[in-house]
C-alpha cells in the first residue's frame, strides 16, 4: 500500500484495528505492506529548489508535476480536510453538505492523483 506520510496513515489503520477487532488481522497485513512515497523527498535523495526546503506533498507535487497543484482549492491541506470531515458529520443533508462533500472528493482525488504522478516522475528520475 502506497502512502504519503506513513506515520499518519499507519496510525489511522491501528485505530481502525482497535475499533474493529474482527478486522485486526486483515489490517495488520496491510500495515506490513505500507510504503511511504515521502521517503526519498524527506531524505533529500530527490530534491528540487521549487520544494522550498519542504517534503510536504503540497510542495513536492508542483515541483515534480508542474501541471498539478493544491492552490486555489476549497480544501487544500490535510488539516482542512480533517475539519471538513468533522463538519460533514454534523451537517444535515442539503446544499451545504453537498458542497463540502464535493470539495472533499476533489481534494481526495488530487491527493491520489498526486501520488500516482509523483511515483511516475520518480521512475523517470531513477532511470
């Protein structure tokens, strides 16, 4: 399983294993297969000046894949996404919930696409 920031993702999986003990074994298998796309950027094995000293996916993405960026999005970072999810849980069905859900889906779509495109660029760097 590919992640960006395995510490966070593994923490979420461990919490899920506690909440759903019947799924613990399956979750543990997934925990063993986690790979962190952040590592080559954190270790500075791959670095571009456009990253401005950061290995955050928000800085790495436009440096590695200039046609993609989080800028201008309604939800543009993980903290905003966590707050939006919390807000969504409290909202009644309606236009506000629909807008927030659409913004979350757009953010999640870009997070996934970002990892795919960054991985592709890493393949070119290593070739």
